[in-house]
C-alpha cells in the first residue's frame, strides 16, 4: 500500500489508530519479532502517520534507492543513526537522523529556524509498497539550503515495541539533538 503525504491526526484519532495497529500486530502470526512504526501526530507536529512493521536483526538498517529516486529504508534495530544519516546523504538525501529513546526528547525545539509545511516540502515518510517492511522517503523535495530531519522514537510497551517517525524539511542549519528527559510524547514538536 502506498500512503499519501503526511496527515495531522487529532489526539483521540491518533490513539484509536495506535490501538488498532497494535491489536492487528498482536493478531498476526509471527516468525520473527516485529517493531511497529506509528508516528504520533500531536499538536502541530507533521509526523507521518505510518504503521510499518520492522524486523529485528542485523544489520541495523537497509537502504535501497529505487529507479524513481525514492529511498526505501528498513530499520531492523534502533542503532547507528549517524551511519544511517551518512548513507542516506551518500544516496543524495541531505538529512539528519536521530533515534530518541523512551522518556527523552530532542532539545532545543524547534531545531530549525523555519520548518517548511508538508505542502511546501512533503518529505513524507510513508509505508513501502507491496507490504514490504520499512518506509520510503523522497529526497527530491529537499532543496538547496534545506535539510530533512528524520527523528525516530522507540518505546517498549506491554503490547510490544512501538516506534514513531517525525519527518520534516528545515531551511538553514538544523540544531544538533541533545537528549533531555521528558514525560511528553518524544516527537511532539
């Protein structure tokens, strides 16, 4: 299934979607542990609402640049974000990548003096087609002087592991992510 551009979801709707995804994951027969990606769309955050199964194992991630220029990303384990960032840059995607553990968030916020709206630069992390694990980004939406920001949050819950993606394009420099303690959602921008 190819998901369209990012969507903002009201908090109640987001919670229902998350519960539905977690229920569906629990119902599926498993051969390997799975990590579900569910991006929280809280407040003005333009997170990609994506439910994507990810597989644990090595290597930590896999990348595939498609003929249409889209980059398919499969995250197997939340480690090596700077190597993932460099590999994406080597493929033509000027992005910063950060993994944010449960109970933490990036500081400072916002990390850019100006994030473009999803209409101006739809970086869009969306589910890969044909039920492949992972998600797809379009690096062509990142213009000169702009940087894509991919923040991943991973949390262990009683139902399993849940991860979220926040994907936006910022103009000018992007502040480094300094992890600070929080009780808020880690990807609420």
